[in-house]
């Protein structure tokens, strides 16, 4: 958290209702033009199955704790 904040980034913490819904989390990331997200591996896998709108700003999705069992589609 600290390096991005020290560089002037903004920290977004979605509401519980958003954090537990892969679809809502994808929408939240797009609506807030988030470029870097740190998401638990199980949620990341669910998010990768959601349709991502074209033109989203997300450039890096950090996951941790477990190995991803799936990868994003090549056109993502």
C-alpha cells in the first residue's frame, strides 16, 4: 500500500457488498479507473471469468497466497 501512496496514488476500499461480488468488483474497478488492484487469488479467478469492458484502465492485477488456476483471456 505504501509505495503507491507515497507516489501520489489513491487507495480505494470498496464496500463489503462490492468486495464479495466479482461482477460488482469489475464494475467498481472500471468506474473508478483503477490501474492496479490487489485481490485475493480466489476472487481474482472469479473476476477473470467475468466479461471485462473494453477500454478499462486496469494494468496490473496482483494476487497472492495461492497459484492462479486460470489465466485471463488473450484479448483482455
